[in-house]
C-alpha cells in the first residue's frame, strides 16, 4: 500500500514542484486555467514558492505539498485567501495524473479542513469546481461541502470559457458531525 505525507511547502520544494507541474501540465489544463509559460521554469517556480511562503508568513495562505514514501511530490493542497476577520478561506488541490483515483484528493482536503479548524480557527471554507469535473465534485461532497451558486465563465479550459459552481463547508457543523 502506498503511503503519503502532507506537509507545509518549503523553499527546497522548488525543483520537485517544477517537475510535478511539468509532468502534469496537460492533465491540469483539462480541468483548470492554464498557467503562463514562464511559470514552468526554475526561476518561475522559485518566485511562485517565495510568493506562497510570504503569504503564509502573513497569515493569508497555508500552502501544502503531498509527497509519497520515496519523497516524490505527487500533489498540492492550499488554504488560500485566509481572512481572519470573516474566518473564511478557499481550498484548492492538484493531484498528479498517475495518482488520481487513489483517495489523495480526499486526504488532502481533509487535511486542509483540519488545518482550517485547528490551526487557523476558521468557520467556513469555500471551493470552486468547473461543471463536468465530476471527480472534484465527488471529493468536495465526500468531505461535506455543499454546492452553492452557479459561477458563469469560471475558467478557461482548452481555450473555452467554462461554467462552474461554488461549494461551501461550515466548519462548526463539520466539528459536530465528526463528533457523532
């Protein structure tokens, strides 16, 4: 059985993160907006990691990576747009194509929920999924997120504007549900 670890992003994750993003670029771009070409360079990734770690220090984000038992980076998961006043944040995750369907997205989302509750003391999480991304919707719903309003033109996928939906999880309800 494969094991994995979910941990906070570190500066030395730049090279493995670049390899992960390059290997899965086409896979990701089937489901979400593509990144600019200059992102896919060591300098681009280093700047990306530095920005995320700066936002983490400022309390606006909690970036995580998922590594397998050999230390290979196989996924990412982030709490982003953390707002201490409204006690909310958005969740997002990316799993390597070769790891899809193995429960990593669900594990990553559960990790983010625990971080949101235990470390950040948030009350509500939100997420967005494009229509037609059934796997992502299943993960969100499995973790207790509820579909909300439709969001037209949420992303550009393969050159086409696509619609999606917002999802939300009330964390106080999640704490009560998990205690039962």
